[in-house]
C-alpha cells in the first residue's frame, strides 16, 4: 500500500512538472514601465535566465524604419510612432516563450495590452523618478518635470494593466531575480 501511494505521488509530480514545462513554453513575460526604468536590460537578463527569446519592440520599430526612436518622433510625431508601436506589438504578441520589452507608452493603447495579455504575464517595473535614465528618450527629455508629468499620465495604466509589480531601485540583477520568481510562482499556480 505504501509503495502504491509513493508511485502515485511520483506520477502526479511528474505530470505536474510536465504541465509546468508545457505552460512555460507558451507563456511570454512582458515588461512595462516608465522610459528609462531598465526594461531593456532587465528583459535581456531575464531572457537569458529563463531561456526564452528576447524581443524588444522598440528595436524592431527602429529596424523597420531604419531610424532611432527619437528620430521617428522628431520626423513623424508621437501619433505616427504609436501606430507603428501598436502594429509591432500585434506582431510580436503572437510569439511564444519570449521575454518582451515594451516602450513606456504602450499602455496608452488598450489594444496593445489586450494583444500582449493573450499569452503573457505582464510585469510593471517601478523605479524612482529621480533614477530614470532620460537621455535619448523623446518624452522624458524635458527634465524631471516632464518625467513627473509623464508618470502621472501613465501610473494608473501601468498599475491597472500589470499582473505584478516589481521595484527596480537597487541592483538590476535583484530585480531580474524577483521577476523570475514571480513568473515561476505564476506558472506553478496555473499548473495546479
């Protein structure tokens, strides 16, 4: 009888592990947050740690346009950029087993979030405004007052659309580790 219980428990455990692996291969990790909050670096490290593909929405937009984001903003304006961003998010959201770095303003269009949420956990990376990197960021270039205004416009959206929130105010590797633990806990919950 005891041997039978042990064998059954092992079989259940193996099935659970198999189910977790299957879920892991389908689920994306999406990082949202303010421009300069560390999303790109976090996603690169997270992709390595989780053995998922790294996808940077802004990089794909730059490659498609053969221009840097600030150039796109300067030449065509924010509305044009947001249209490109939405098209790119729609395209990358069908991927599986990826870590997706989004632009800080992707939350301004609910369709972006709806597309990303189809097969992803969305994590909001929070960072003190004074610690945000602003160089090369079109909407943050006006200094701390511009950053504060941008944050006030988006804070509620980041919180509303994220499944989890993680602070990035100290070591970036700690932030990556926290996000990965949140993700693994999420997979465990789904697998049950």
